[in-house]
């Protein structure tokens, strides 16, 4: 997984929880201190270990941590690549273009990025249905990113999802503009 996701996660933990929680996560008791650079690539399992560390220190559910990280991450990602938002009209518009535009551009910038699949199955101005497929099972993060997009556009949306299959992991999202 891209190092930028790790460096953003560290800042997120410092801002949303505490510096102590972030230090504890980066200096675990096994003595293997962790260092991440934005340009690096690290195993996805390491991100999971960081999230689990915050869960243990703060007593917050893993899903809650990933969800709020998603909300936070959207704003950070578009600051890294503002051109991705040029011409974007609404939250639904942006979310519907994750697979066909945003992540395609991300892949051009970072060929080593491992991106999920989002297939739009129904779309109108205020409604979207899409199928998320990824062995990373990060639908909670995806929901957070969608909510982050809504904050960006100052819109209110409702996002629901239902796991269709565990392996290969597929999840149906329904997104409504309120
Ligand atoms: C609402 C909009 C978006 C959604 C729902 C979304 C969803 C996701 C999800 C769920 C992942 C985790 C990987 C997985 O599940 O397999 C991911 C990874 C990623 N996304 Fe997006 N994304 C969105 C917008 C963006 C934007 C605007 C950028 C701009 C730079 C971006 C760049 C990335 C990058 C760099 C990764 C990490 C890939 C890796 O580590 O290998 N995404 N995205």
C-alpha cells in the first residue's frame, strides 16, 4: 500500500487521538520501530497492525477508526492531486467516477498502487448503486471517503452497504443525496 496512506494515517491519529497513541503505534513493544515515507510502499498488513494498535490503546472499534480515517483522507487526497476535482459537479458525480477516472489517474501517477474495483450498476442525479470488489475488505474506509467527498461539496448523503460475498469480497453500495 502507498506510503502516503501511512503518513496520512499517522497525522490522522495524532490529530484525532493523541501523539502518545501515535508514538505507541509506531514504537510497538516488540522493539521494531516503524518508519514510513510518502513515496514508499508497504504491506497492507502493516496498516492493519497500526489500526489494531490504535484500537487497543483507545478502545475504539476498528471499523470506527477506518471510517473516520476515510472521511479525513478524502480531503488530504484531493489536496495531493487537485486536478482530479476539476469539473466535478457533485458528490454523486465524483463517487461515480472513482473507477473510471480518479483511480485511473492515480494508477498513472503511482503504477504500484493496488486499487479496488467499483462497478456502477445504477445511476441518476441523486442516486448511485455500485459494487465494490477488493480483497482488502475496506468498505468501511470507502464509506468514509464518500462522506469526505460529501463534506467537500457541502452536501448530505446517505451511504448504505451490504456484503454480497465474502470471497471474492464484493459489497453493494447504495448512495442517496438527501
Ligand atoms: C469517494 C471517492 C473515493 C473512494 C470511494 C475511494 C476508495 C478507495 C478504497 C476503498 C481504497 C483502498 C484500497 C482497496 O479497497 O482495495 C482506495 C485506495 C486508494 N485511493 Fe481511492 N477512493 C476515492 C477517491 C480517491 C481520490 C480522490 C484519490 C486521489 C489521489 C484516491 C487515491 C487512492 C490511493 C493513492 C489509494 C491507495 C492505493 C494503494 O495503496 O496501493 N482515491 N481508494
